[in-house]
């Protein structure tokens, strides 16, 4: 048996897009995918957080007990039990945000004929453009988003307790028409809030009386929108005390696994909304769009006119 070991870094959206790439790559090269989220972001270091959230219908979970004789990239020899944060700190400190950095720690998914038993893959973003030439003709007709949406809906299976909490909150709080809003409030806050308010007002003009379900990483953003619009509902969650800090990077979180549980709840509730307002510069938002049940004409990308974002995305996805 040969494997792809899907490592992780950063927030939930980054992890999902990376995992979806690994799943498709595993299909193409006939390898078993093993997921390893033991980097300490959503669990104690060394604990594979993925075990607590996914069923193993599509992939397995890494532990250091399985046998292998070779690994690629070579930098992982003797280090498969280490997380991405440890590897960056040990080998390339200060370069974890370099868009080229993943190459040192990841196999090249444009190549299918590696001989090694274990291939390690990770990335901040999906790598569908790198896989396109290996796809069958039917898959090649799909956009990257269509491929990712198919993968996330068909190949990601959450544990029942997560889905039950999603359904319970929806049943008790959603109305006949619910507008889902995801606000990443860690950068460019005034501009992003202005655009978000405008999009919500437009949606309410089309669907008066709708409930607004808000998923955000910011207590400040939650307060602003609750004061600006009626019928704003939110799930209960922990927020970092530092304004503008990403939730997964916030210090003082009392329960890291619960933090990830809450993120999954928000993500899948957004997917259940009748209308979705999101900003795809946030990978979490992008995943909400991939999962949404709302028709395309009821989705609004706040970054659709951001030329700079589209250029940066093109660079990242094609590196």
C-alpha cells in the first residue's frame, strides 16, 4: 500500500482546500490518503484532531505505527510524526508565509509517478490547476470550484454529533428565508464592513423580513452587524481578546478542539442558508460557497471586483 499523507497548517478553510487536493490526487495516483492534523492548532501537539471530526469513509488517519520504507520530500525522513509548525520552525523559521514555502515540504501534485511509499502533501490553497492535465475529459469540463464542490460534498463526511448540532440550531433559529453572512474581520476592517453592510441591505431589500445568520471571527463585527440589522442570529463561540486576531491564532483559547467544532458548525450552517454573502479571499468563506445549497444567483462574493485579490489568487493557485 502506498500513501499520501495530508498535513495541515493554518485555519479550517486552508486545511479543507488542502485536503480536497490530496483526495483528488490520491484518486489519480491510486494512493490511500491519511490525514494528519496534529500540528497543535486545534488540539494538543501530537494529537491528530482530524480523528474527532471526520468519519473515515474517504480517508484514514495517520499514526506513527504504520510501516514504510521511503518518503518524499526527503526532509520528512524521520519527521512524519512532526507538525508543519515544527518543521517550519526547525528548517525555515520566518518563511511560513512565503507562497513558495510549501514546495520544500510537499510533493508536486502535477507528477503522478513517484516511487516512494509515502508522499507528504500540504498547501495553504487548493492545487486543482496542477492536476488538470491528469483529469478525465468529463472532469476537465468543470471549473476548479465545481470540482472542489463535488469533492467536499461527496468525500468529506463529518461525525454525526456535528451534523446533529447544525440541524438543531437550524431548526430552532432559522426562519422561512435565512441570509448567511461570513465576515473575516482580521484585515481591512472598515472597508470590508462597509461592503458587507451594503450587501446585506441589498439582500434584505429583495427578501424583507429575512433572518441573518452571521458567522464571524470577530466579536466586534458581530456587535456592529447586530446593531445595524434586525434578526441577526449567531452561534455561541469563544473569541480572542485581541481585536483583529484570527481565531485559530488567538491565545488563551480554553478548548482548541471545541474551537474547531464551532468552526465546522458555522461553516455547515452557512451552507444551509437560502442566500450567502461571503468573501472568497477567506478560505473559510470559499468553503462555505463550495458547500452552499443556495442557487448561484443568491450568492454574493464581496471580493468579486477586487482585482488585486484575483491576481494574488492566480499566483497562489498556480505556483
